């Protein structure tokens, strides 16, 4: 590829974008090459459309599939899926993968799991690549320094058929977290604080790059959590510059380069981070040490507040639209203005989802659960079969079951409840997932988004609790 | 290029019709069609547009929800507040609106994926300034049968008070909508460029 001689300082996004341009049209549209494509069991229609038009999958070697949305998490037996429409989705993925030659990590394979957990875990997600999936939380993968974004079902068909996508180049926004995060603060708290700050549409049309010492400090798991929720801040994608933690995380994974190829890849990856002086269309900065454990109180991810604060009073909202919105959210959530968040009782806990189901998440939750007793029904749903195995090898499952938590199989589960795992109307759930929308976890269910440690603290106390007081130092 | 890879609605030009206003920001795709209906065949999804906010527990319509107003029948234009269609990538959120007769969505801003998905289904998402949206919503509250005209060729919306406001649209998307072009056939005309890119990339990043 022809690189400009005295190159302008470029953002990481710009560098990755440029390498993947197939065609630049004068009208501003770009045909972008897609390096890796992840597929889940909701992609049934996309395959059907491909077949119905007699089209072939251009690069089956670039696509990886795993069922996650529709499979129940109390069994690994597909034949027990009661709803015929759900079964068609799960079985359909197996059949479509077989018919097209796509690699599949199917139910029963230890590598199966939530598609956004499986990609990084298998080394499919690598720095510098373009990666798409027919799911909005594809932004997760950018934590390893790639350009990853969610697409709709028609676009999935387009990628299957052409390995490309038509895109208008998004703008670039940098979100800086300056200063070290405090004790017990996780990637989840950071991203909820960011969304509360920029708003649910704050990143619309932008790719968000997270930077600063508070970000570097995060583990890869924490970074994946953070990038996962870029979409909740309106972002097209989220990304974090790769560093030694990234390379250490990737090394040795099945689909990652090995031997001499690793050395070549590493040299390339080191050239990816945004250059000094690269300009962003927008920039915001949050103060790391000020971030506290966060809890959402409303029905948009931007409705988030520190656990030390109280439910806001709509009367104090800056304008009428926001006042009405907050009042509507509080009515749905069954909350009174001014109630301290730490006094809100919780009916159920869900620890899982592509946001927070990785080994570090489970370790944090177990550290809180250890030697205590869950006061309410509480589920742990690991993100993949491999994570489940690892947690069991570390004895985390014992800690959870002894504390009265339910230990389940890998999948999306109660994050979206497409597999039928939902809450009851009116039920209040402390959830480590990413969306607190009206009805997201079942009709009438009230969802509060929190970190795994905060969810475990709610499980053992029956209400929201500042987990910093419960974590072993 | 008429070869179509899916159920493509007819090409879009100009329409005049009634509108429904959902006066809320951040209307997410889970509200537009809740997750439990996504595995249903498309023909069965049509009845579940805004299901949980539109109907009571027993299936009877909630008064006051805009889509349940008698004047909502036959509306082709949907007007909403900022960040409409945020949330999941589910394309059903667009197709269920299209199957209910909507061809135009007007809001100050949209969820990015919903915006892209609209074009894929022959629907036109239009961003207008928040003040214009407010005017239209207020007007519709008084006169729910007011008519709005959308002219894609001229890139204008003419409101119930006869003001005309122009809107921006990518010429690429505009052309696709007007001609009913299918993206995949268009892309396949660039097959040589794709192959050339693959060759170059195979040499540069041979570990993929
Ligand atoms: S865990 Fe939730 S957000 Fe993630 S892919 Fe599954 S349903 Fe979507």
C-alpha cells in the first residue's frame, strides 16, 4: 500500500481504515474490506437470503460462527429447545455453517460461547483488522486495537457475499481517562461514567478511542467491557491502542499468528497506536480517581449515578423534555426521587453477558460472594465453555454454589432473554449486562446495570451496596 | 441493476401523507420490537410493532399511545425525538415499521445501525433540526390528520404549516433509494478491486 511520504500524524482509526479501503467513491462512500466476520444464531435470515439468491459465501475462511442468543443456559441438549422458532435459529446455524464451510464452535464444543467473548478468546480478534458481526456489541473487539462494529442483517448478507461493506467514514472522538482509577473500580464503572457524561447519543457518528492512564491501567478484560458499551454511548465503534498487555493476551491463542508470523505481526501492531499530534474531531476527558462504582437508575444507559448518590429528582432536570423523560423512567423503574441508591432493594441478580462474563469478572464476583449467602435468586452465566472450565478449575463454581448462586452454561441468557430466560414483570434485577431498556430482560422488568462485583454485593445484601467496603483489600 | 437480493420495497420518490409522532428521545429497538418476537417469521412480526408500550397485558390497546389513535392508520411517516432506533442491530426494527406502512422516519438523530438498516429496507431516515421536529410534533398533537410531504429528489420536507425544510442525504444512498438499487449487485461490479485488495493484503498481513 502506498503510504504518504511525510505522513501527517494519524489516529489509530485512520491507519486501520486506510489499509482497508477497496474503493473510494467521489460521493464519500467507501467500500471497506472486512478481515474477519463473526456470526451467531440470530443470523439465520442473512444466510437464507444468500441461499435464496443463489449467491456463494466469498470467504468462508474469514467467518466464524457460534450460537449464543437462542440456546438455553441450563442444558447443552439442542433437542430440548421447546420453542420451534428458537430451535430453528440454533439448528439453522449448524446447518448453514456446514453448507457454507464456515468454522463453527457449536453447542457441546468447549469453545462455544457469546460471540464477543469467543472472538478475543480464540485469537480471531487481532489488532489492526476490520471485524464485523450482525450484533451491535461488536464494538467489544476494538479493545484489542482493531476496527470492529455491528451491522444489520442485510449487511451480514453483503459481507457473506462480498467480504466488504459500503461505509461512510465515521468521525473520530477521543475519550481520555486521566489519573489512576480507585480501589474496586472496574471497566464497567468507567464506561457507565463516560456514558452518563456524554449521553446515550454522545458518540453518534463517531469511533471512540479510549486513552489515558486510567485506560492503560485496565486489564484486557476491563478494556473489552469498556469497548463493549461504546454503542450505549452512541459510538459506531470503540477502540484502545494495543500495548504489551494486549500482545500478552493474544499470544498463543488458536487463531493468532505464531512463530515468525507473530514477529511480523507484532512489528505491524506496534505501528498502530495514534500518532502524537493526531487530531480528533472531538475530545472529552474524565478524571479517573473521581469515578465511583456506578448503578443505573433509569431506562437509558445514560441514566447512571455513583452508588453513593441518590435517585435524581426530575423537578431538578435542566429542561422540560428531560424532566418528562426522567419522570417516565422513574415510573417504569418504580423509584422515588431522592431515594439513596444504596437503599434500593433488589429481587434478582444476573452476572453474565458479553459485557461481563469473562474470567476476571467471575473472579471479582466470587471474591465478594465468598463465605457469604445470596439473599435473592442469582445467576452466574459464563461467557464461554472455556471460561466455565477455567472457573471450575479455580474453584469459583464452588464458591458460587456454596453461596447459593446458580452456576449455568455459556450464552447470552438473561441479557436479552431471547432464549426465554427472562424476569417477571415488576422484578428488579441487578444485571452486569449492557442495556437497561424498557422490557429488555422481559416485559415490565426493571434492570439496573452494574459491575460483577456490585452485582454480587447486591446478591448477598439484597440491595445495592458500595462494594468497596466488601472487597478483600 | 434490478437484481434484488431481498424483499425490496418499490423505489422511493416523493410521498405525501399523514404522520405519527412518538414524542420521546432514545426510543430503542427493544421497544420497537421486543426480543421475544424476533424469531417469528416476518409476516407474524408485523402485529408486534411497539408491542409492550402499545398494548396492555391482556392485549388491548393502551389509549394515548400514538399508534393506537384512529388517525394513525395509513400513516407512512414516523416522527420522533433524538437518537431514534438506538440499541441493538436488529433489522426487524426497520422491517416491522416498513411492514406497518412506514417509509420515512424523521428525527433529530438516529442510532447509527438503525440509520443504515433503513436504507437496506427502502426506507428513508431524515435528520431535521430539533426545533422543526418540535414544531411538527406540536402541530400533530393539535391536528393529527395533518399531511406532510417528503420529496427525496429535491431533498425537502414540507410541513403541515407549509414551511419547507431541506435535508441532507448521501448521494450514494439517495441514488440507491430512487433507483431501488441493491447494494450487493452494485458491489459485485467492483469484484476486480476486491480481488486486488485481497492479493495486496495477503502479502502485507499474511498472518490473517
Ligand atoms: S450477551 Fe447480550 S448484548 Fe451480548 S451479544 Fe448476547 S444478547 Fe447481545
